[in-house]
């Protein structure tokens, strides 16, 4: 479920010595405006959208298929009718091996083979678009590799040195979509936050911000989406230090405190941003909860299709984000 809750009340909130549950996922009575959108694991794609995707079929390589997010992108790519390049890479130098996803055997190659394999892929599939879901520590080295061989890419992996990532792409003149968040609906929320921050700076001046984000235990870094939303609140005048983000990775806490369904412990994103006025008489709460990975996989495929079109049209702009993908207005 993806939901956004903005709430305000005129009763004093309890101090945060025992406010975790009350603050982050309690079902308290309050005047609230709730905007919600349900996102299911199985995304129904219309026949027209499927036909359009097939008409735009192009080769796509997913780096990171040994991970759950990479597998989800492979499944979404096949469902969209794209031509899957049966090659991927691993961070460990192991003998080449294969992995079967959706009855397709994908060859996994170690670091020592990356350049040779990617060069051959680019030669065989000149229109290939690559989607990266690897690990934060590999972001910059991977981007350098893709740029070296002129492979346009969608960077879905968070973390790494982001300024260096952008500089690498700018210097190489390669097309790329770089975004800390690939879920289209979450990106729309983030875009709305950026507009609010730009048009109403200082609107929450003096307000205290508290942030909690819960993800599967395998997510090593702090949520890039949380950081982007916090940056908007800081422009709006809220008081917060990035080091104060409460990261929850313990499954027991996620079930008992956060309310994550047990079947989604291995893949979820629950965020809460709570703002409290200086005198604690007013509070606002922004919340988005995502179960599963389909929202990100589908968004990644939309980004790849978008990028393919930009490459084919020889667009002047080379670096994009998911807001650019949303603005294009032709997502499936």
C-alpha cells in the first residue's frame, strides 16, 4: 500500500520518550486528510499499453539479477515485451555461472570479465539500455564502466558518491536516468514536496521534524527518498539533522512497532515524516508505505523506455530523473 497522510490537531502531543508508536504508526483520533493509492504485486497492464511497449521493443540489460530487485526488473521487462539481454555481472570474481529467471538463462560474469562482456554486448545490441540494481559501493565503478562503453543506463541503486556519479555521466556525454526513487507515485509525492518547498519557503519555520524509515534488513544505506523529502522540509524551515533519521532494519521491530506485514519483511519501504510546532499544539504527518517491489520494477521499465526514446531522438539533454519520466506523460 502506498499512502500519504497529512494530519493536524490542536491537542498537545506527548513527549517523545514513549512516542515511537504514537508518532510513527499509531491509530490515534485526529482530524486528517488521507490520500491513498493501492499498489499490488501483480500490476495489471492494459492491452494498449502492452502493444505500445512491444512496438518500442529494444534490448535491455539488468545488472544485479542475483538480487531480488534485479529479478523483479527482469520480470517486468519480460512482461513489457522488451528484449532481455541474457547477461549480468556480479561483484565477486567467481567462474561464470547462469541464473534462470522466467525461463530465461542469464549468464553472470565477475569483475575481471566486465569490460570484455559489456563491449561484446554493445556490439551485438547497439541500442541496449542498462538498468542497475547492484549495491551502493558499486555505483561509481559501474557508472564509469557504462560510460566507458557508451551504454545509456538507469541507475536505480542508491548510495555511492552522487556528485561524482553526475560528473562521470556529464563528462562522458552518455544518456542516463538517475533517481533515488523509481516508484512513480512516490516520485509524484516528492515532486509535490519540491514545488511546495520552492513556492512556500519557511512555511514550517521552527517546526521540529522527526523521521522514521523502515526497509528490508538487506538495505545497507539510508533511504535516498527520505533524504530528498527531508531536504524539502529543511527548505520549508523545519529543524532537522540528517543523522537523526531513525532507520529500522530489525524484523521484529518492523512487525511489532511499524506494522509491516510479515510476508513483506524482505521487501518494503515504510516512511513517516512528523512535524510538530514549537508549542506542540499542531502536528503534520506525511506517510508512504510500500509493500513489495513491483512499484519500483515497473517504474524502472518506464524509465528505460523513456531513456530509449531520448537516445533515439538524439535529445540535447542527457541526464534525467524520474520527475522527467513523469512529465513525459506516456507511462504504461
